[in-house]
C-alpha cells in the first residue's frame, strides 16, 4: 500500500464493506439478478452487464438508497461505516480526463474542476495502465474527507490532441485542485450525481 496515493488497508476494508452492502441492497431492491452473491466482498455470479446495471441503479438513486440502507442498517454497519454510506450521496458519475499522476493521488478533470482522487488498493495509475491524459468514465465519491472512485474506471481508447493537452497543462498550473467534495460551495453542489 502506497499510503500517499491510495487508501490504507483499514480504509479499503471499510470502503468495500459499505460498497458491497450498497451493491447487495441495490440488487435486492431492483431485482437485477437473484443469483448474485456479495459474500466475502465478491460479486459471485455477476456478469459484467449485471455490474454495470447495478452501478447505474446505485448512482442514479444514491440519495434514496443511502437513506434506506443507513436507516434500516441490515448490514450491521458501525457508526464510521454509516457515515461513509451517508457520504456516498456526495458522488459524481461523469466522463473525466485523467490529467496527471501525482505522488499523493491522480488528477481528474471535468468541465468545471480538477479533483485529486485516491486509489483504493493500489494507485490509480496501476489500474489504468497508460499515461495521461486519457478519457475515462468513473464515479468519484467522498470518503473520509477525500475523493476516491467506486472501484470501476472505464478508459476510452481515444487519443487526446495537442490543443487539449496544452489547455489541460495550463489548467493544471492555474486551477485549484479539489481534494474533497466538501470544499465545493453549497450553491455549486447541484452538479453532484
């Protein structure tokens, strides 16, 4: 674990316990596939299409699902895990440009902000496996005062031209990097989700 660019082992375990609770709850609530088993933090019997459908349902309904999951607490989440689950409402599913790998995280860019994103088990650069800039689909979310992703990054095989690279480099020099969704003004939070 490189603790600068990804989560500690304890935090990874907390994240996955909450994430798999959400996936299991979403699956049961929307009846995606009754054969999916999330025991031992694994998606046994889930197809790739099942996972994509579950993630779309989860992030498309996160306010409701977070409320229901934390209120009932059928997954026996402790207080810290319940807070993590409630913070999942601070999420943003979007197309991003992975702009730069840094020692303490990866810089993602959208049309409005730059975000410093921590990896989960390993640094994001190991997950993506190609040098930035690169277009990706990802869901970023708040986790204990920092930004992480939901465990799924889908890269596009689209090359980025010199003009966009130049614009991105300029933005990296002149734009504040957001380390937590809590840094964004309340009036500007409508973009979340």
